[in-house]
C-alpha cells in the first residue's frame, strides 16, 4: 500500500489509503456529515472535526490539502519527539446492532423472499504511521440510542436509524461514509410478513472496501418461520456482486453467539 503525497487525492482512490504530509501541512476530509481536519507539525499532530445535519450532506467525499485549520472547539494535540510522517483513516462498523425503521411498511407474502440494501454510518479510526499510532475513533454520523427486545429485561442497547430499504442496488446513493448490507428476508410462514423495523447485527459482520471508495458488509439472511422467538439469522457465504474476500479491510468486532442473536431479533416482525 503506497502512501499518497501532499497533492489532492485522485478521484476514485480509496479514501483509506495512507497519506504523507510535510511538516506544517494541513489536510481535510468530508465524509457526508463529518468534516475531519489534520495538521502535521515537527513534534505534534493536530486533529479536529465538525458535523452537520444528515439532510445537509453532499454525497461526494472530498479530500484535499488546505492552507490552515479552521478555529475548532474540539481541536486535540498529539505530541511526539518527532511527528510520524503519514496518516491513515480506517473505516470500522458500529460497535452495536443498528435498528432501522422502514420509511414505508414492507410486506412479504408466504413462501417469498426479498433482498433489501440497508446502509449504516461507519466509524473513522485515525491512525498515524511511521511509527504506527492509533489516535482516535470518530463516528461519521451520530445516531440515537434505542432498546431492542421484547421487554426491558430481554434485549440489548442498539443504535437507531431510518431506511428506505432499497430493493434495487442501482438505486443506492453514493455515500462513502456508510457501509451497505445486503439483507435477504425469507418468509417461510403461512401468513403475510409485515416489517416495520429491522435489527442489523453490525458487530458480527466483516467490512469490505472497493476501489471506488464504497463500503460493503457481509450479506445476511433473516428467516421467518411464523414464530417470533425463532427468527433465524445467518451470514451469507456469497458476497455481493463486485465484492471479493480480497477487499476485506476489517473483521467482525464480535464472534456470533446464538442466544444473543435470538434476543437481538426477537420482536423484529409484526404479523
């Protein structure tokens, strides 16, 4: 992996490639709602960021050298004997499941299945290299907390978001700060399956990055047999078209525990 140098990042280059800065040089990234600022000095690195509302987001990622850092309230200084020569941003999936509420109710007839593409905002890990040093994790978008489960005693704390639950991959917007999960839902029950929210088990999924800067996760399959407590979940062994195992950039945060998954998905469907 060759670092880019102090010119602007070429279009189409994955944004998680390392970048070398000269002493005194500043850089900024725009990932959807998050703008990240970095500056290398002789014995320290400066880091800060700003966020805007999701509806004000520009879809294209920006990455370029800037003359100086803006005045930031959250600016942090990381001090060294001699500042490392380059930095690298590493995308990671969220550390909890994400419960997404569909903007319109979805219904799947008996013995049918459907594939939906649902995206989640990633966490940006800021690393320095030569020598290696991890500085901070920054969520690209702030999500609210929600409890997901049949009661206050059974379930888990999750993040909450809304989704269009797009059915056609061609309709996916370009959003480099979000990773796409292909979700297959199988209705094996004898009645109509009505869905108004889904829990995406992000900590159990690996993350893949393509050369166009887009991010994908392991695909998942949810099988509904008519009994809420027995909703089955599995990670698909077949990656989405265009995604290969060689593109994997982060493994799962957690190992699968069957009982935890049953709790996580209880109450997901409404008959």
